[in-house]
């Protein structure tokens, strides 16, 4: 397939912070040094997720590395969110390469982050596995919908990776002081409770998206 015959998918970004984030990213892209390109930013985002995962793992021995996770989440936002914007601002777009590399990197980055959570002692490995599976299931649905419907959804229910980073950073601060919570008289790890809620939320998002997109495709391709 030549780049001339490839049709880039329409981007749908309707998260809570999307308007403010877009203005901020364009401002940063316009001031980025010329020697920095999108590949540099993509690599920076991946390294930041690896470091965030290692910082979670290190929290087994020092809970203050949870603060390092917040720093690396901010670095990840900078690299992961700015790479595409920089390409658009400079008109240096590579739609197929950019889409493929960006989302392969996202998959590895999420694996690093959630694996670190599961090794931290602040989240049970089984809950971490459930979070990872739920995330990958949503990712698969998004990529299939992008291919079949031509629209790439960057957010679900007003939530995008940016809002999730902020929630995770807030959770880390709470975790410093209160690693467990009591529910119905029993004590649970705070991140286990958050992880189970995340699994439930992502499962509902997934089912809603599958129903909506399957119905849209069925209506577009009704048999006589």
C-alpha cells in the first residue's frame, strides 16, 4: 500500500481536558528545538513508562519512590502527547508509521507500568493482570474500530490517557499515607480497590463500544 492510497483516520478526542491540552501541546511544539523530532519524543515517552514501572517496583523498599512515578508520568505525557502534535505543526506527518509505532510503544509502556504495580506490593499481581488484560481488550477494540469505521477514538466517557495519568498521580499521593482501605469491616489494598474499579469501568466501556460499533457496521452493510 502506497502512502498516497492510505487514508488517515479521523481523530475523535472529547475528553475533559482536551481543549486545554491541545492549546498547551501546540504552544510547546512551536517552541521545540529544531533538533528534536517526533521519534525522540516517542522514545522519551517509552523510557518514562519503563522508569515509572521500575519506580513502582522500588516502592517495595521505599514508598517515596511513588513520588518518582508521578515525575515519570509527567515525562511520559510530554513525550507521548507531543510527538504527534510536533509532526502536525511541522507538517512532517507519516500516518502509517506514526500510528503503528505510537501504539506499539503505548502497549509496551502500559505493560511496564502495570507490571511495576504488580511487583510493588501495593497491588496484587492478579489485579494488575486484570487491569492489563482490560486495557489491551479496549485497545484491540479501538484499533479494529479505527480500521473498519475510519475514526480513531482517543477517549472514552470523557476520559483519555491524560486524565488517567492525573488520577494515577493523585492515587500515588494518597498511597503514601493510606495504602489500605476498609470496606465492610475488611482491609484491602487501596490500589486493589482502584484496580478492580478500573477493570469494571474498562469492561463497561468495552461492552458499550462493541455494541455501538457493531450496530453501526451492521447498519452500513445490511444484506438485501
